[in-house]
C-alpha cells in the first residue's frame, strides 16, 4: 500500500497526500509529542513534516517504509527545533499574516482560505459548549491556560483536556482542510 501511495504522491496526486495524512498524522504527532512534551510544538512539527513530504515528493527516495521515513523526519525536526528555537515563531508570524489578510496569495487562494475559515468555524460551532468556549479563548483570544482556568473557574488540567479534545475533534473532522491549507501555494 505504501508503494502505491508513494507512487501516486510522487506524481502530484493530492488524494494520495490526503490519504497519507489521514493514515499517519496521529502517529507522527504522538511521536513528536512524546519527544518534546509540547502539544502546539508537536502540531507545528507534524505540519512541517507533511508539508516537507509534499514539497519533496518528486525527489523522495525511500529505502524503507513510509512510516519509518516519517518517524525519522520527526527525529530530525525535533533536533532542528532545539537547535534553532524558531519554528514556533515562524508559524506564529505566518499565521498572523494570514489572519490579518496581508498575504499576497492569488485571488483564488484567498477565496479558498475564506472557505476554509468558514468550515473551521462551522466545525468549532459543533463542539460542546464548554469545549467551544475554552477552545475559542485559547486560540482566538490567545489566552493562557492559567487565564482561562481562572476566568472560567476550572482547573488548568481541565482546560488542557478541553483544548486537547477540541484539537482532536477538529483534526478528525477537518484533517483534509488542514492539509489543503498547508498545501496552498506549495504546488
């Protein structure tokens, strides 16, 4: 199965990339999280790995399985993160540019991004009320776990659990959107 997917990926097949993402994202994320113990950073590293896989698809030569390749990629991304310490800052500035509408993407990309934001908002709206509130305070208002816990009268662990559960729900229901958003402008 890996060989067929890899062959399709190398030909630029977006569906193959989506399938690879569906199959491997959770395992890649878990591996990254175990190494760095920071959920946001693990998400960033996971996204970087899949973006890199897409960018390098034409020249990719695997001697083993795709799973083994991705695990190796996690190892190197974590090492590079600790060397540079800039991965999170890069993602934050890119996200800020996108959110502020300062990107120079083509009109089509802007329409796609608008649609993706609408689908994301719709998925968030389907979350249980408390999870939606905690998630919104964390991601949209950029409040810390301590601030959210204090304002809502919850324990910090409950806030972490709500954020984590919200992210998992979004990833499962919108993983294809996350991949498309990551791939815009990379083809």
